[in-house]
C-alpha cells in the first residue's frame, strides 16, 4: 500500500502545513495573503507529489474491492478528486505572487 518513505513525506508535509497555519493564526504581520497562498500551494504540491495522489487512488480502489462503491463510481470519484486538486491549486496560484515548482526525489 504505502511505503515508509511515502508516509514520512506525508507526515512532514502535514507538519509543514500545520506550522504555516499556526504562524498565520498567531497574527504575524510578515505573512501576506500572496505569500500564504504561495506557501500553501507549495505544501499541497509537495504532499501530492510525495504520494498523496496515489494514496487517494488506493483508498478509492479499496472501496471498490470492499464493495462499497462500483468501478464506475470509483472512476468518477478519482476524476472529481483530481479536478478538486487542480482547482484549488489554480486558486492558490492566482492569489500567489509566483508559480512554485516542487520536485520530490524517490
């Protein structure tokens, strides 16, 4: 299912997102909406590239295996998850100052 490296990358991404959220909530004037959007976009991209996308697909496939949804519903659900991710990234990048390129080595 998930390798140890994927789990570690996901946990690190979640911790980075949590730290960003805590720093933002603390009222630090250093963060502007543009910087927050660019950082959130980068964190989301890192989690996605590090295995988040495959984990979502695996969970959906497991739901098919368990008989909770049909294969057709799984296809629609995967497409909806991908579209939601792309729409969120587009919104964050529109608010951000620049495009952030992220790469994860495996």
